[in-house]
């Protein structure tokens, strides 16, 4: 160092022979400081005016106290429910079947053997005797119309008819006409009106066809 005075900026100041330069530097520093102070003051004044125009309201809020932690309650486990009682099933005794008394089996009588068939000759004789008896009954039951008796008509009608072994009449018709319708119709009516007895044991065991002659003789109503 040569012992030269330093300026505020760190550079060597003006020498002794330069008073004007030193005064100028000092004035510049002072003006700079004043300008900074004014700018700061003006800025602070503006802030203060703004604060006066718009006052700030501060609210004091009391914060709640933090909750005191509650210790968890001990969980008591409930005992399991008792099992539901099972329904009691009462089994009724099954009644034993009552034995049914069956009646003793009926003693079946042996079926008698069918009667032996008669010989053809014997059966023919029995049929002839039955036919004579039947003709007598038909002739006796003949009803003669009064008009026939008044005219004195006579004639014979041959009729055919079939009988069952029990005597039931199956059919009847005129086999040979007498020539008079009144006598024919009266003969047919007489055959239907007779009650025939069952066949005899010597007769066949099936239906038999008979042919008999029935009629009138002159003024008599029967032959």
C-alpha cells in the first residue's frame, strides 16, 4: 500500500489535489441514500393507507381440544345359542292284522253226468206222442170267427212251428193254407195261445220242428 485513501466503492479516492471530485462523490452517495429512504417511506405510506382503507378484521377462533382417546371396550363374546330341541316323534305301534276267518270251502256236489241220449227210434216215438198231445191242445184252443160259422166254411191249415226243450215257442208259420185266410189266421193264433210243456226225457235235448193240421169241418168248429 502506498497509503492512498480508499473510496467508498473500494477504489482509490481522489488525491489531495482533487477536492472537487471528492465533494461530487460524497454528494452522489448522500443523494442516493435519500432517494432510497424516500422510496421506502413512500412505499410504506402507501401500504399504511391501503390498510386504513381496508381494515383487516381478525377473528379469534378457539380450537377445540383434541378428543381424549377412549379405550376400546372389551368385546364379550356371547355364548352360542343352545341347539333347538328336536321334536319328539311318537311312533304308534302298527296294529297287527286281524286274521280273517275264511269259511270252509263249500263242498261241491259232483255234477251228475248228462242223461244218456235216447235211441233214435225211442226219440221218434216220444216226439210223435208229444205232437199228438200238442195238436189236441191247439185244436181245443182254436177260436172260430162267427162269420166263418155263419157261412159254413170248412178247411184245414197245416202249420209248422219250433219248440225249445223247455216248451218255449220260437216261431210259427203256415205250411199249407186251407184256402181261407180267416181259417189260416185262426190256426196261427191258436198255436201262439197254447202253453207247451217241457220235453220228456226220451225226447231230444234240442229244438224240434213240429207240423200239425188244424181246421174246421162244415158247421162244426173242429174236426
